[in-house]
C-alpha cells in the first residue's frame, strides 16, 4: 500500500517545476564542464575517420560543433541527477515492488548505455572507411565538420539506446507487463525488428554484412533478456507457491 500523502494538482505542478529546475541546472553545469574539454572529445570523435581533414564552411561552425558536443556530453553526465528526479517524481504513484525494480534498473541502464557507445565507437572506423571507398576517383571529398560530428553523435547515441533492450525487457517482465512465453513466441519478429533497426543506423551501402554485425550483439542481448526473464518468473513462481502453501497450512492449522 502506498503511504504517500495525497497531493493537490498545484502541489504536483510545483514539485514538477522544482525537479525540472534541478535537472536543467545539472545539465547546464555538466554541459559547461564538457565545453572546456570539447577539443579533446572532438579529437576522439575524429580518430575513427582515418585521417579525414574536416572542413568548416560557416564562421559559426566552430562554436556550434563545440556546443553540440558539450550538450550531448552534459546530458549523459547529468544522467544520475535528472533520472533520479524523474524517479522521485513518479515514485509516489508506484507500488513497493515497482520501486524495487526501477532503482537498480537505472544503474544497469547507464552501464549498458556506456557499453553501447563503446561498441558504436569501435564500429565507426570500418563504417567511415566503407563510406569513403564509394567515392569515385574524379570526386573530391570535402568532409563537412558539422555534418561529420552530427553523424558520429547520432550513431553513438543510437548504439547506446539500442543496448537498453535488456533493461526495458527485464523491467517489463518484473512488472508483469511482459512474459517470456510471449517473447519466445515472437522471437522471429523481434529478430526482424532488430535487423531493421541495425539497417537504419548503419549508413553503409552493404545491405547485409554491416547491419548483421550491428545486429549480432542486439540478438545476444535479447536472448540474455529472455534467459534472465525466465529466471525472474521461476523465482516469482516459487515464492508464490511457498506463500500459498503457508496460507493453506495456516488455514488448516486454524481449523
């Protein structure tokens, strides 16, 4: 039973406002911090290009590139703060068992996001090399710095989000919204969705090999989620059976 004091609409809006302010301030602070090391981060992002000399065509591009890197980095670094604010805001409406699921999922989610970004970064060099090879000999490549950074950040973000699959699935199984029987029956459709997603985020003309490389860890994560989900369901079934047996014995003993 939820023991939280019921709040009025005005109190809910005021709490939402205060938590939004805290989150924005945290993102602004981390964004400002990342801005001062954006040159180093830019060198890391350019490294997979294989020595491409990026070009800027507008006088504001230098600032905009640093600002974009700083904002993305700031949002990621401030994740513990704004995610905690979201959870604290919705927690009064959650049951005790739902709260026990959400908080560990945050740490798990952040870890998987980092692993996904690292995987995406490892993939970048091969992808960029493949894209450059498609240029005809009589066409000179003038890589736009702003477009290159946007492409790299999008791919790394997409890879990090894709690796959230186990977190989402396990939380849904814990909350009884999903069950592993359904997931196993829909396995072939899930594989198709994962391949379509891999095809979407892999901007390489090769329609099969590159997306399959991206898809492979996602399939592993899906199967790992199903395995962990089955263990969760088995443990829950044992606990419910034990509770039912205790209730039955108590009733029998009372008679």
